[in-house]
C-alpha cells in the first residue's frame, strides 16, 4: 500500500511515452506511479499500431515489463479518464498527472466523398488487423482489384504491406484472425500509394521503403520520369543533414529499373493531390490533380494546378497524419490536435495548469518513432521534477481513496498481474495456430482471460 | 538489421543516440559507443540523430566500415550500458568539423 507521504503521479495512457515517463520518474527516486489505460491491455501503439510483420520492434515491450515490475508501479487498465474518472478526480488524488494519451484520430482530407462507403482511415484498418477492440467489428471490401492509399509515410507503408503480403506469410504473425480471414479472400492486385509531393519528400523510413520492394510475388513500380529532380529537389537530395533523402531516392531508382515479374503491384504515384472521392453508393474512383512544387528547399508546397485524372479503385485508405482527442478538464489546441504545453507543462494560454503534464504525441504531435518518445518523456519529467518540491507540498486528501472512487464509479480495473494472465493466454492461443500470439479482440474476452468474472465488470 | 556504431564516433561521443534508444542497447567506454546487436530492435531511431553520421544499419555499412560490425559485437557486451546523455568529448566539435558535418 502506498504511503500518504509519497509523491504520487498518475500517467494517463500506457504506450511508450507513458512507460518512458514512468521510468524517468523512478530513476529520480521514490515516487508512486499509477498508470491508467482505457483498454484492459497496456502498450498503446506497440500493441495496436506496430504492424504484425514487425515482431522485432514489438520486443520493446520487454523493457516496459521491466519498468512495470519496479516498486511503486501500478497499472489500472480498463479505466477511461474523462468518462468514469475525471481529470479533477485525478488532481485530487495525485501530485501530478502526465498525459500520454497519444494521437488517436486521423486527419481528414477535406474533400467531397471522403465518407463514402469504401473510403477508410488508416487508423481503422490498422486497428482492425491488430485486433484493437474499437475496430473489431469493422469490415473492408477487398473484392475489387485496385486499392488506393493516400499518404507516403510509414503508416501508409504498413497498410500497403498488409494488403500486398501473401496471406501465407501473414499467418505466422500475430495479425488478428478476423483480419486474416478477410485478407485471404482479397482480390486486390494493384495498390497505389499517392503523394502530393515528390520522391524526395516521401516520408517513408529507409527500412520501410525497402520492404515495399521485397514483398513476395509483388512488383514495386516507380515511373522514372518522377525521379528527374527539379533544381530545388536536387539541393534537398544532396543536403548532408538529410541523408535519408538520397538513400530513399536510390531505392526509388532501383524500383524504377526493375522488370515486372509479378501479378501484384505497388505503384508509387507522386505529385498527385486527391481532390474528390467519387462514387454513388460506394467508392468508384479517387480524383487526383497533378501538382507542381513551389518554395525554398525543405519548404516546398504542392500546388495542384495540373491535369485531373480519375483513378478507378474499389477502396481508399487515407493515411495523412493523426491528431489527439480532447479530454474534459484539459486545455486542447484544436489546430494542432495536442495539449498545449511549454516543455511538457500543460498551459491554457499563458497560464500553466499546475500539476498537469504531457508526453509523446499528445505533447508534440504525431511524429517520431518509439525511441524518440523516450527522450521526449525524459524532458517532460525533468520539468516535473523541477516543480516537485512545490507540487509535493500540496495536500492530496483523497490520495488513499482511489479504490473507493473506482468502486463508486463502477470501474473494475485490470491490474498488471491480470494483464500478464491475458498475455499468457494469448500466447497459448497463438501457439495452437502457429502464431506468436492470438490477440483477444473483444473487451469481454480480454476481461475473462484476465480472470475477471462478468458480474464484477 | 541491427545498427552499428563506426569510427566517426571516435573523439566525438556526442551520445544523442542513447537518448532515443528504446531498449538502451548502447554500451560505451571513454572513447566511443558500441551497439549490442542482440538487444537492438532495429528501429533505427539513433541513425538520424547522430551529428556525425556514425551509426549505420548493418545493410547500409559502406565497404570500408564493415569491420565495425565485428568490433561492436566484440566490445559492447563487456562495457557498461550508456542510457543517458553524456558530455561529448572535448575534441568533439573539432572532430565534427574535420568530418565535414555542420
């Protein structure tokens, strides 16, 4: 049991930035950390975002397991902050609250037809194949031969790989079974990756781009005309601080020289701005407008003033970035989709919200891989520790009564030990199917795997 | 593939890499850092933050730096983990300019 005199911190969200914040707090000395997640399971995008065919990245969860075993750490899964427990409740129980709740909503294109059946967000698709309970009941019409993905970043690459990879290869991953079943019936043969700007601006990381050219039985096609760089792009491509541009271009050049050997193809389409999703009862085509680039090196914008074409397709995914969602009681910047902050201290205009902090994507926006969040969380925790003496002096009269509050609100939290039971049960279920894990994809199944009886939920 | 630290780290040791490594797989001595390949999860976060481009994915290692894979494998396990930013070596700025990085 926690001592009333302890310095108590709540972390909202159990993805990488939350765990790295906990780690940094424990390194600073004696603290008690309670971590909340709305799902019964921890690890955020490591569980629900990282693609099933990237198992090596997922092994980072071993680091989180070690942090979770440190004395003073408690996990409260299945507790949503902002609904059952409010931010004000947390402020009464804890000296500080760190928001690590990520950026869960997709950016919108803002074009006509965006919400037609057959037009999806990458988030839905990624959540679906990764077994996220929110997306369990989605279905995707994979019966037409052409799919279009809008965006040229790593999430677009993930969506593309899952669509293009032979199901026999996916079977050996921890991809959700319901997704595997639907993907097995897929007739998709051509996948277009659409970007408004050119190959020098594509956001794919090197390894992710390379992978798109090494999928079994699948071509990766780049039009060599798109690789003739303009003067400004040439400047960008030799810039020492942006070495990755030259490396990506070399890969695109390789793709553009390959013979077409396979029935399935990934087409990289550059300088195309989506201007409308077309169709009656469902998606029939994506209308794109040819763009040119304008501006200084690294600040070039796509100006859509060229030829308009209709790209016939059966399904569209948009993968153009994310934004965070507001939580009642926390200032929100609706333009950037983040909690406004200065060095991690959450602010409302010029006024610092005492005891409220942000880490990860909800702090700085949706960019940076897992490790980038470690440095970012350490920076916020440094701000918090600078405020510690001041925060620790505040009385937290309700600090011992969290369990009482949870009971009163009808919450049945999932502890870390209970999560480990889910973990073991999933690994066992996977073994039977030759997979590293078979995720439970419905809340009730997760809770029963945790050993929580249905009347106690 | 895992990453490898090469000779550009010598006399620099800026240690930006260790702040973004999700699994703390950098080990080091007084002269430079090395990666424990078995611990690296291949996220490549460190590659782009090194001010002197000392870190490569194994498959991107230039021919004249290939020996560093074996050197990392040999030295990393015996050295302590470095997981917080260290002060760079006094020679770091001069070395950065010498290597042609701004």
